[in-house]
């Protein structure tokens, strides 16, 4: 009988909510843009993360389907869907970590900056919600152009009086994941054993792999350095071209986003020695934002590491990166201050 069925469902939902509220150990995570190309596999992987007790899936389309689907997975996190702007605030309230892959991706021939006009507005709206509903949450910002959307988010939070630079992190993990993979190929080793710092920003020449600091220690010829640097910088474009109009990296990005979110959650839990690269408010260069290694802890990015010794090739790359980064950062700031 349908009404009995409904009754049963609502009492079960209440139990799930009780479990969600009743201090089930773990963190509360919201994914904004959860129905998208990145959002769906990212939601799947976060539902599998044992550190997550509650998972909120928000999008302006299609969240009921994605939520119903993901909620059948027999893992611990309680999943709840939110559809449309009028549910943004409920999606955000009480969350510890917000992951944002909302916005349009690139098509062949586009730069990440070409996405600015659409994605800047989306990020602004979402960040106004965060400032109001969960100002203490850690924010992982994926929406491109990251070099501009992170400054936009910072300006929105400043305006609202909630800005904590330690808690705003632009996600550059995919550049690190790609760098580890491509370097491992050249070295003929398992990528899990390789650690490549990637600094600067997240677009073209602003992506600066520090191949002189690869672990385990190794050295590359000039040709290898040139090949690896270019391939890491153009990794996103490689995928955009292969997808031929169907979007940009989604699966490897979801993997990278979860790797980064998991590091943030372990930091929040109080684990020691959690270090990853991210695009953050920074005093490492003269620019107000820069990607480098950061130590993640209970307060977010608790320590930001200096770049360390660079070789000549990297010093030249750094100058190029800073020039483009400065303009992208300014563009983001002006979008809010104008
Ligand atoms: P997609 O178009 O497949 O999905 C985006 C989702 O965002 C859609 O479901 C859409 O409905 C949703 N959305 C649009 N406006 C929204 C709003 N106001 N609030 C909430 N959700 C909204 O795009 P895809 O491939 O998932 O990429 C998402 C973003 O991630 C793009 O900006 C892309 O450039 C960026 N990206 C960033 C990377 C990085 O390394 N940081 C790597 C790859 C992509």
C-alpha cells in the first residue's frame, strides 16, 4: 500500500537523520555541483570515505537521481540531496568541509580563463552561502579558473567578515597527480612511489612542477625536463582535446579531489604531518595567492612551506608563472570590488 510505504520511508529517513545528528563519528561534507562530470564520481568516492559521516549533494539540476543512486551504497555516510538555489543554505548548514566543482568546463580551444564570466558568478553565489551558513568550514575550490576563483572567494568572505585564509584552498592536486604519473613513466617506477611538488597556480605556465625536488631524488636531462614540464602544464588540454567537446578531466579530477579532501579531513582529525600542494593565501612570493606545499591541520592550511632551492629552468618558469598569476588574481579581486 503506497501510504504505508511512504510512512515506512519517512521513519527510516528519520532514523538515518538521527544517526547523522547523533554524533556518528566522522565529518560532514557537502559537494556543490554534485551532479556534474566531476561531481558524480567525486560523490561516489566520498561516500566510500570512512572519515565522512554525512554527505550533502547539492546541484541546480539532477541531484535527486544522483542522491538516490549513491545512497544505496552500503558505506557509512548518510547521503542527502539538495536541489536548486533555494536549498543551498540547508545543504551548507553544519558542514565541516565544502567541495566545489560547480561551473562549466572547457571545450577544445578554450583556456581556463574563458570560463571566468560564467564561473565567477557561480562561485560568488556559493561563497555568499558559505559565509552565511558555515563560515568555519574548510573550502576546497575546484571551479576554474582557480587562479581567479580563489581570490573571488576570499573577497566574498572578507566582505562578509568571515575570511579565514587558512580555510580557503584552491585544488591543484590534479597537477600533482599528473606530475607523479608522468615522472614515474619517465623513471620507469610505480607512480605511488613518486612525489613531485607543483607550485604556482592552476593554468598553463602558472603550473610549475619542481622537477629538481622530486622524491625519490633523481635527475632529468634538459629534454626530459622540457617534455615533463610541458606535459604537466598541458595535461588538462590533453584531456579536453581527447574528449573533443564533451568536457574536461572529470574522473582523474574526482580522484585528485578525493585525495585532497581526504588529506584535509585527516588534518581536521588532528593527524600529524599531512602535507599537500594547494593554491592558498601566501607570503611565499610577492603575490597574495600562490600554490605550494601546505601542512593541513585542525585549522586548515596551518603552515605554508617556502619553495626551496630552484634550478635555473625553474627560476625562469617562476617569473613567467608570477606574471600570468598576478593578472588572474587581480581579475578575480576586481570582479568583487568593482
Ligand atoms: P560539468 O558541467 O560536468 O558539471 C558542473 C556542474 O555544476 C553541473 O552539474 C551544473 O549543474 C553545476 N552547476 C552549475 N551552476 C551551479 C550552481 N550555481 N550551483 C551549483 N551547481 C552548479 O563540469 P565538470 O566537468 O564537472 O567541471 C566543473 C568545474 O571544475 C569546471 O569549472 C572545470 O573547469 C573545473 N575543473 C577544475 C579542475 C582543477 O584541477 N581544479 C580540473 C578539471 C575541471
